[in-house]
């Protein structure tokens, strides 16, 4: 009993009873509309909040001393050294304030079977798989460790899986319902030929999507032309109507005299152009090919990566992101030159071999960065709990050669930029969403504690209670 | 050995006899039921009450002293017994040959084509005093066929029918082989298809009309006749202008039921296995405008979504009373008595009976009382609330003037552990008498008729050695 | 303790310093028992630490190292280096097996281990056996066995139960183990374990397994540690009463186990010694630092975290007198870090084993 | 004597503002079913140090006393089956009398809490039914200290095993996996029966019996009870005939208890003849149980009518209070149903000295009901185990 009590004080999670409020998204079309709906939801009115710290890390590498932040309605409304706390404002003080950590590659908060599934397609949506109930403990851990946002994906088993999302660990409305489309080229089991074959299949899928997009564009052009033509035609027909009527009345009379059937003139016009058959999968993928959303591709081995880089050159507008990329060092220059970021999971990839010379292991992040590649650090979407380790992984990367700034960038501003959230989160600036951490010291130092986590202006974790 | 062969046949014969006699029973018959207590569910119970049934409908209910029994009525007098309206089963995927199709989306199907009137389930329902049953397809589906409300009596589906096309079963929980994401996608897809199909139809119609107009102009004809006028198809999620142009008859009959759902003309019963399914369910309903005509059928775990459900205003059907979950931190099991949650949240709920003949609706209601729900509310959950869900408020679930002539005579209080159903009067006909029920003995000593669950593999799995459900209360019929 | 060591050291200073004697000078010296000496000299002679002091020793070469000096980490339960040679699958028990024979000094794995600051390693038997044999303690850098028959390893978890080989039940397991101990002849490893002169390492995972293991240990007078026990916090008093320590295993992702964090904090509070293993198969040598860091971010103080990877770990392995701390007479297994050794952001500059420089970041082209 | 009791009771009542150890209470009940046939109306139960100190006519209870419409003794589940599955039975041999179920227990299993909260305060645990002779069972309180010793209730030793299809299930002929010890007898019911007789015969005729055989000899002598799972009629027969054969051979009179005797109702005479007790499994949903045995709510009544001593059980799959209710549905009186889940199982397991009834001096294992016990409309709202609140009625 005694010992038992130590474990049994489980607080009922608020998340359970919180309305998840995932905006509905019928196909891609309404995504934008839903986005607006979320901004609404995100900036829900909350009581004022004053945060004060000896050091505020505005963005990785850039910090100011003795700063206060005023948070209102989910946003940072003021920053200054001498801000006074308004009436009834909650005040939280700490050593350091920085932007909340973002895991760019996670499955936390996602229903497990969907995350594993091999049956998803490009039209499947991570927002359909968010589980606000099943993972309270997992998500609570994230709030404690300062990882307040994750880019989640589904369909780990599928070659090309669905549309990912950026969600908040506190279970509030997603920050982004259309974060990226992800694909996978990791099947070391296969023989080299079929491994390359996989890459080519992916290429042709992308090509198919591109063609579909082109066809749709073409149809829209044709339709415009046709509508103009018809409009003109209708105009002149209306003008000539009186004439035509006269002529016809004449004909009718003649016909009656002749006592024969009246022959109407044959009317012809070109048919309205037909749209290409709607294909939700291609329509969805086309958005990635067109660069509207990033395309995250999980690839480890040099064989696939080389082929991938080759076949994707034609897709100039596609914003590719490499995930995993154990062998990406070999292609660092091209990645840097093409501006392709790499989401590194600084963990040994194969047991034992982990720390062999051939496998960069934890050093990968540092090496890539030194070669001018933008590095993000993600937990690898292996298990929901893994996201909890994000700050540890970033720290370990520093311990193996990555600069502190780069490491912090890799889990804050970096993910925000790559997934089009820089206007909302990732740095600490007036007007941005208040997704912040109040810390007892340097964000990555092992002896640092997260004193408070603020998500969308709400205090979702505070050390000690 | 021989007896076990012959008895079922005899038994079957017996029921056939009963059935046909009732089927033949002329509806003009007058019946009066006198009972020691009459539970009307419209007010206080009536000591020595009388129920008069004429032409299959209740014409009078009241104290023996007040109600005039017609001289020519057949009187069933049971001073020792309790008269009860009979239970209403809001949802059952039983009495049909197979609960689900392999098709993902098949709203054009109708259970009326698969109901088996001599299925043991209906006989058992009668024995349990369940006189109104909404037969629906199973939960292993995306959009299943349309259900039908029946009474557990009659030799043909027509005789059993109470209300056809009572609603379409839709599942927010993944069909076999699907995941939460792909299920939601399939659901969305089903309604997107309908929308695009209709839009295309409208477009084609419009093109045709425009062409005719121009042709007429060209040929110098006056165009006679006006394009049809009416309202566009509008639901909370989307609208289709020019919908009125489509003659109803031209809509593909396979798609027609979905259209009726969007129009709010065809109710939906939405199955949810987990609370997150509830969110999915409400999303698709909201998007396609059938929230107000949707009833949620819920597995126990869904209690966590009660606040969300409260907002939606949906009624619920509870499959299973108790939720057992393991606290991931302490490893302890945490039990939640589900109906209490919904009761306290003020959400109207109906209960469902399980496959266990000892866990029928009376038992479900009794457990609610045991767990602190007022008796009246517990009884409502197996009578008036399901009646409301099925749109049969005036007909079943209560003993009142104008209601269907159904009366169940219990040996004691319906919720008493020792009470049994002694007589059933259905539409005024005396269709069940326990003293003549050969099967009661058979249920004990085991000679079971064909078509009973006992020769399926189902309960070979029934736990004899502890590998079964954590709690009998927690039985939910999941995949139909 | 430090004072005494200084005094002890004082007379030695300047006195005939042997040829190979030299000193490392660093801003911080983490002794490994929780103390830190600032701006100190560590004098090394004959592969052992001769002294730790604040004043410069005379007559010995002084190497200035910029950063923190800490004892090399003790890697308990390293199995990879054995290349799967560490369990005898045809027998449930081989109590006399000597794991030192499973040590392959040429395994490429060791280098990585050293590069991460692990200088001493305990190689126990695999967890599928019950009495698997005698763990050996080896120096991966020196490629030599430091101590044979160091620890008796016992498997008391489900993974030691067979599905179609006896025993299939805990009852059978303990019956078997009881016989093994009863039958152990004088001077045999198990007999030595009974008298407590050789420590045991008992693998027990679930709380029930731990509880049973404790009963058995108490009944047979075993001393040593539990291996596994992620939920040890539920049984802190019992573990303390039995006078045992806990060795946590590290998992694959996530590197940090929530249960272990809770348990480590509870054990620290109750002053029960514990250690983190770098379970090579999952997180590599960093596993233990990850787990330690996770505990620190949850409130464990740095000293305790370091002890769990050095001093206490060495004591648990039965080599507390020779390894795990920086003090006169201890083996000169030292690691020079760019910062606090328990901080994940710190890098390994150089590693000394038995006084010899066995790894240098510059040489291996790691980044600074 | 009585007066002193009342006095002490009053004293206890007045001084009982929940003491530190939380094992002393005064419970005021409108009705107390003692399981011994006696029923106290409006009584005060005084609990001190985890024991029932006295039951006295209703004194005006103090504020902090517990109240309940009805109080009964905690239920004893004679076949709770809460062992930790396959790791609770030593399958390297079919006959393992030396195995103790104690080693197959997991006191951290959530099952315990569930049992305790539903009013089962003591549970008989046996090795999993995968061996012919599985080993010794043990009676354990369902809540309390997390040490098996402290939780065990010393009772009559019981040798547990199974007859029927289970013991032979995993065995097979030597094709396929010749290394597995599952290539062996028994693969049939015959084989199972053979294993039983063989082991007993060998024990009885052994020159110097080994430890395992000593246990079997005690069983033959009736010093150790024999607790045999036998669902179907043919298996119950096998068990009974075994007992009779051993008696005929002059090996001794076994004390036989049939566990999971679903079909015991079919041939009651046989059980009466051999004075065999029966533990009934939960009433199956569809009328049939494991081994295709048939069972309905009426079974308990049949056993009662034949004067066979029987207990009900939940198999960890069903609430025991509901099983008692179903037995009433089948024709038992409340009193008889109560006995079948309290005193009778306690007697069968030899723990009636400590549990099974509400009597002064016994363990304070009590159930507080919100109405008449075993009705579908009532449930345990409070449970005390050794005086500790396992379910708080307040």
C-alpha cells in the first residue's frame, strides 16, 4: 500500500476534456479556410502573462539581457527591459527565455495504428489521426521537457504517405494542418536494383502529380477561352435574333404554302472542355511538387540518396527535405547548393556499428552544418515518447561538434522556417505566437530545468506544480 | 442423442405455431390485461391496473376501478404480476445473416433483405421482453446499409416491420484493414464523391439548357418553358446551386441514400470505438450537415468525449456499461461506470443488451440503478429514450392511450434479479406464455435448436479460464 | 577526504619522481565521489594516480589540458564487445563460466566506447541464462582483462524462462537456482557469492521479479546489485533493507526512460547507490549519459549523476578500490572534457587509460 | 460478558476518529448478514486492528463511523485464476506437485484491485491449468501489503490440477520440433487421466518416495486436498472415479474438490456418493463453457437440492457478486447465495478460521452494500480488507 501510493496520484488531464477543435478540411481546397479558423482558435483570449529573465534568446545566437515579455491573447505584445506587470497579470521569472522546442519529425499525439499504417496515400491526413485522449502521459512529458510542437506524419509503412501536420503538445488546435507530404526510401532489405527502382517509382509518382497539375492548368486555360467564345457568340446571336426570326417566319410561311415540314437550320458550337478526372491523391501530391508545401523524404543509404538527388532535379519548385540522411555527408555540397535541409536524428542507427568510423552517428549534425547544410534535429518518428528526448539529442549533437547556435536553431527557428511557421513561432519577437520556455539556464545544458512552458500564450507546465 | 435431435424440431414447430396464429390474429380483437401493478412510464405505477387494447392499440390505461373493460374483450388477469411496456432495443446487429458487407460504402443496402424471422435472436428477445428492435448492420464498415425497426414476432419481415429505413449505420472507427486516418479519409471521400457527382450533374444540365437557348436564338425560335425553380441543396458544409434543376429520378439510386442523409431525411447511427472517433464522427457530420439527425453508438471508452458530445446535442447508444483502462503511470486499472458519466452530463442515452441471455436490457438498467442513476432515468434508457431515438415516441416504450398494444407481464419488478417474463401481449395478441415455452427447459439442459449461437465458434472462446473480458459488464459487440 | 589525500600527497611531491611520472593540470578535476577540485594537478606515475593537489608538483612534466578532468566512465553490462559469445544457450546455468573468455579485444566496437570516455567495462552473461557465469572487468582501451570472476550474474527475469525448455515458470526458476546454490561446492563462485565476498548482479525487471529477487538475495546473503528494475522507486525501502544497489538498463528510443528518472531520483533521495549502463545494443556508449542528463533535467544533481557513472558504478562492479575515482593509488583512467563530464554538450578532448593517452579528439578529427 | 462487549464497543465507537493505522472502525449497518445464518438488524460492527472486535445491537454511532444499509462478510473467490499465466506453471513436466502457486503471483497485477473493489477480499490462486498436477494453491488477500507472505492466508493445503482438454493442449507427437519437451503424453483426455493414475500409483508403491511423491501420498491420505478442474461430465467422472479407485486400492480417501464443475448438475448422485465438493464457474453467456460443458443459472439450485456443498467463482472474468445474483435467479435464496461466496469456500479452503463470516475475532474483511446484496440494482459501495479500506464508502 505504502509504496503503492507513490505511483497512484494521477491527475486527470485537462486535455481529455478539451475540445480538440481540429478544423475540418475537405480535400486540399478548404485547407486555407481552415487555417484561418485555427488562427482564430490559437489566439484565444487568456489572462495577461509577464515573463522576465536575465537573458532572452531572441533567435539562436542573438540574445538580449534583462528582458521582460508581455503576453496577451496568445501573442507576444510587448518586449522591454522595464515592462510593468498589468493588473491581474501572472508573472513568471527565470534565468533564460527562449522559443519553445519544435520536433520536426515526430509521431507524438498520433494514433499508433495510423502512424504505423502501410495503407495510407497522399490524400491521407495526419489531422485525421490526432488522438487527444490516448497519449496524455506522453504529451505531458513533452510539456515538461519543453517540446511544445511537433511536425507529425502518418503511414510509416507506406512508400508515399499522407499530409503531415504541426500540432501542439498541449492538445490545442494544430498550428498547421498541411505541414508537408512525406515519403520513404528505406528498405535496406532489398537488393540494389529494386532499391533504385523504388526511387524511380517515387520519381514517376511525382511526375504523375506534376502532369495532373499541368492538365488542370491547361483545362482552366481552355475553359476560359471557351467561355469567352461562347459569350461573344451569344452576344451576336442575340443581335441577329430579329433577322433570324424574320427569316424563319418567312420560311414557315413558304413551308405552309408548299405544305411541307419546316427544316430548322442546324446549329453547331464547340463543346465545353472537360476537366481532367478529379484525383485526390495526385491533387494532394501536386501541392508538394508545386512547392506549396515541403516534401519530406526519409532516406538513409547513399544508393537511394544519390538516385533521389538525381531524379528530383527536374522538380525545380519542389521544396525537398531529407529525413534521416545517415549518408548525406557524401552529398553535403549538393544539399547545401540546392538548399535542401536535413532532419538528423542523432542516435546510433545500427546496434554496435553505431560508433564505428564509417557511421558518423552523433557527429553527423556537426559535420553537415560545417559543410553549409541546414540541419534540423528530430526524434525520428519512431515512438511517440521519443520526442521527449529532443533537447538531449540536440545537446548530444553539440557534444559531437555542432555549434550551440546551430543546435538551438535545429529545434526552434529551423523547423519553423522549413515548415513555413517563421511568421508565427520559432523565435522570440513582438507579434509572434507566445510559444516560449522559461529556463533555469542554457537551453541545452543538462543541468538546466524547464521552469515553465508557455504554449499559445497559455502556461501549460510549471516546475513544482 | 436422439432427444437432442428431435427436440429442436418440436421446439421450432411450437414457435411456428404460435407465430402463425398471431399473424392470423385479426386486429379488431379486444384484449384487456389486468395486473397487480402497471408500470406505465408516463407517471406513477398503478396498483391493480388495467390496460385495454383494441385493434392493436392501447385504448385505455388506469386503475381497475376506473377503466371500463369492453364486454367482448379477452381478459388476461394476473393479479400477481407486473405489467410493463416492453423494452426498446435502440440498436442490434443481430437476427440477420451477416452483419457486414465487404464493400466500404453501401448505403443502398437494406437489412430488410437479410432479416431472418426465425432467427433464435428474435425468439430470445421476446423471452426477455424486448418488443421493439432497431436492426442495423454491423460496425465493420464505412457506410453500411439502412436499418429497420421490427418487433420480434411474425413469419415474414413484413409482419415484423414497425418502421422501414430507420437509419444508416456509419462507422467512425476503422473498418477491418483500415486505420483511423484512412477511415476518416474514406468517410470524407464518400461524401465528397456525392458532392462532385451532383455538381457534375448540375453542370451537365446547365450546359444543355444554355445550348438549347443559343440554338433557339440561332434558329430564330421563341424558347418556350422556364427552367425549374427551387432551393439549392444546402448543408452546413457545402451548397450546390442549381440543384433544383436535377429531376429527383435522375439521381443514381446507389447514391440516393447518402443524399437523403445530407438532406437530413435519413437518420444516421454512427459507431465510435474510441473517444477520438467521436471527434471524427462529429467532423464528418458537421461537414455534411447531419449532426442533428445523428445518434452516436458508443463503446465504453468514449465516455471521455462526453463534453464534446454534449455540445453536439446528439443522443447516444451505449454498448457496454463499464470502461476499464490501465493507468499508464500506476499500472492500476481504473473502472468508469459509463452511463453515470452521460447521466451526469445530461446527455440522453439508450442502453444495449449484450449477447448474454442473462445480461439483457433489464439487467443493463438495473446496473445503472446500482451505480447511482435514479430508477426512472435507468428505465427511460431502455424504453422511452430509445423510442425517441427511433422516432417512435408515441408508439412504444410506454403504456398510454394510442401506443402500440404491447404489454409484458413480469413475475415481479422488472429490475428484480429473480423476475422473469411470464407473458407477452404484442399488438393485443397473446404471443408468449412462459409456461408453454419448451425452450426454457432446453436452455437449461442444453438441447438447443439450430441457429442458436451455441453452435457457432463464438463461445468456445468464452472464458472458462480467465482469459476473457475483464468484466462481464464490459461486453461490447464490437465488429457487429 | 580531499584534505587527507593532499596531506598524504604532500611528502611525495618533489621526492624522487620516476621517469614516466607526469601531471595533468586542469581548471576542474571531478574526483568522482561528488567533489570537484579547482585548478588542480593530477600526478600520474606507473599508470596510477599519485596525487591530486592544488600546488604544482616539482620535477615532473606538467601537461596543461583545457577543460575538466574526470574519471573514465564505467560501462556496466557491455555485451556487444563479446559478439554474442556471452551466453551459453544450451544450458540454463553455467555458474562457473568465465566471461573473460568472451572478451574480444580486437572488436571495432571498443574504440567508439573509449572515444565516448568509457575506460572500464563489465561484461556479464546474457540475460537468457539463470546462473550465466562470472562477469569479467576489462579495459577496452588497453585491450586487457582487469579482473576475472568479478561479479556473479543471475537472470531472474522472464527472459530467463523457456517456452519449451525447463524451467518455464518462476517456481521452476527459483527451484533451479536454489539447487545451484545448494550444490555449490566450497570455493566455487556461487559459494563465494553466498558469503558476500563476490558481488552478484541479478537481472529483474518487473516489480514482482524485483521483490522475489530481493527475497532470494536476503535468504542467501547475496550482496551486489539489481540489473533492470526500472520501477525501483516502488521498492526503495526493500532494496535499501537488502543492502543492494540498482543498475539501470538503457533502452533504444526514447533514450531516457521516465520510470528510470523517477527511480533514480527516489534512490538518490534514499541514498541507495545506483548506476546507469550504456546498453551498447540500443543507444551506444552515450546511452548512460543520455539517461543521466534526463535525470539531471528532472532535478538529479550533477555530482550524483557523475557518481552513477564512475565511483558508484565501480563499487557495484567490485572495483571501487582501484577504479572510478581520482585518488592516490587509483588507476589513472582519466578523461579530459571540454566542460562538465555529465553535460551532454561537453566533448571528449582526450582519454587516458592506465596513464597512457589512448584517444585524442584532434587525432580523430572530431570538431572543436 | 455481553455487557463488557457493549461497553468496549461503546468505547471503541466513541474513541474511533479514524486512528493512524486506519484499521479500526465502527460500522453502523441497518442489516448485517453474518453468513452463519444469523442476521443482525441495525447493528454496530466494531473493528480494531484489522479484526472484528464485536457486533452489537445498534448503538447510536459516532459521526465518523461508516454507515451502510447492508453489511456482509467479504467474498472468497475459490477460483479467481489470477495467476501470472504461463510463468505460473512448470510445464517441463506434467506432474509438478512441488510447484507453489505463490511463485505464479503478480501482486502488481491490476486484477487484484478490481477483485477487491467488487467485494472479493480473499482469492484462491492455483497454477495455470496447463499441467495435470500443477502444484499447490494458495489463498491470498486481494489487497494489503505488497509482500506475498503478508498477504497469504494459511489454509488447508490444496494440490491443484486439471482433467480434460487443457493439460494436453500444447503437447504433440515428436514430429516438427523434436527438441521440445511438449513431444509427450498426454495429447488426449485418456492420456491426462493416465498421467493422474500413474503418478498416484507410483507414489503409493514407491519404496522411498521423493518429495513430489510425498505430496501425492499426503493427498491420498486426505491430508492435502485435491482441487481438480473438470468442466464437462466426462472429466468430473474421471476425477470421481480416480478417487474411488484410490480408495478401492486402499491408498486412502482423497479430499476431492471439483473446480469449474460446469456440468456437475448432470450427475449429482455421483458427487453425493463420494461427498465431493464443487466450485461452479461463472455462468457462460451462451450456455456453453470451455470443454463444451453446458451450464445455466439453475446449476447452483440443482446442487443445493442434492445437498452438495458448492461455492461460486468468478475466474477473474466475471464479478462474483453478479454470479451470486444469477444463482438467486436460478433459485437460490439470498442466504444460500451468500454462503456460496463466503463461508462455504472459506471452509473448503480451510481458512474459515479467519474469513468467510461476520463474527467477532475474524479478520475485518467486510462489504458495505447500498442495498440487498446480489441484486442487479445493488453493488458493494465499501470494502474493508483486514480493516483497511479497499473501497471507501464515503
